[in-house]
C-alpha cells in the first residue's frame, strides 16, 4: 500500500524531510466547521485545505455538487499550500480518509506522483502519541508546483450510462437502493451500477482493511474495467484509492449522483441490483 497510504510510524520518519507537504483536509457532509477543527488541533506543520472552495469548483445542477476545479485555480491553491515541484504530499482527515482521498485523487490527477493518505488519519496519529498543534500555522513559503491535469482516468455521465465493465456506487446502501436521499433531487442509482459502500473499505478503527481483504472485496464485484461514482465525487475517490492500493486502476465519475439525478433525461434504478428502473418520458 506504500504508493497510496502511509502509516503513522512512517509519517514520523518522513516529517524530518522539509520537502514533505502535509495537508489537513477535514470535511464531512453536513459539517462546515473544518477550519475550526483544524485550529483546535492538527498535526504540526499541516496546512488546512478547504474541500469546498479549493478542491472543487462551485456547485451547479449541470455539473454536480463538487465539480472538478479549474486546473489553473488548483495550481494556485497548491502553490499557496507550499507545494513545490517534486515535493512529496501527505493528506489526512479525521474520517478514515473519506475527504483526504479527494485531495489524493485530485493531486494525482493533476500530475503529482507522490501523494499518500495517512491511514487512520488524525485519530490514528493521536492514538500513536503524535504531537498536536493548535491555532494557525505560519503561512508556508509560496510553492512553484506546475500541474499537468489528466493523469487519472475520468468518465462523464454518457460514459457511465453505457459503461461495459464494473460500475461501483460508493454511497451507503440505503441511498443506492433509493430508500433515502438526504441531498440530491432523486433517490436511487445509475442502472447497472453495483452497490459498494466506501465505508466498507475501512476497519472498526477507521483504517483501510488489509490488502488481501480489499482484493477479495473487489474481486466479488466481477471483472472488467472499473469506474466509481458516489454522491458528488468525493467518497468515490476513496474507493479509487482502495482499488489503487491493490493494483486496480479505476475511473472516477466526478459529477456522480448529484449530476445524474439533476438530469431529467437520465433513467433511475431503485432497489437492489435487480430492482426496477424508472425511465424518463421522452
């Protein structure tokens, strides 16, 4: 897993390298207080990254709740975090990597090869006796990183509609089945998608399962090219990271359900995989 994840012990060792950029990406659906959580306690030297404004473009029904950011703006943000060409980057959150994986995926997509997720995040760091800083950190020296977007596979709604491989829905099972929908305008899933909740990538301590367990999990979904979506392209990145950890490349559908469900031309399925499909009127 070394290409995707880093342990707390490994983090202690690499923090001696002043080139390492440490990014705090605390965000959760319905919790807008990431900046305050950062001020109350973070890993020393970490820079807070705002998922809503720095890792996404403004939301719209046509593009979804967390569209991919403009590459020029993302590069400007990365430089403000102090990232320089060739710097290793480590990202973390306090929710098992659910938000940090968005930064992992975006920076990999943008051409930064050495990006890893802290396995277990801040709780694991604290549990291992790691130091905690409070308040704001000094502004980092402006970086000079040059981004080269397009280094991770992406699909759009049309490709998702006709995907011939394995299309994984990373949301909770009840949202997939259409039993509840707390955010988006329609309940259900993309016809043909398989329910694969992102939360099942993690153990009870919020760490990624062992490689063999992840391999078994994904093997059960079948073979063929893999693509992943979720509500808005955030937790699906966690699924892509878990797949990458076991050597499986997966495409991300960034618009995800928030885009699909806002398009009245798109069919919607409910229930389990063999459930009913609601086809829009032509």
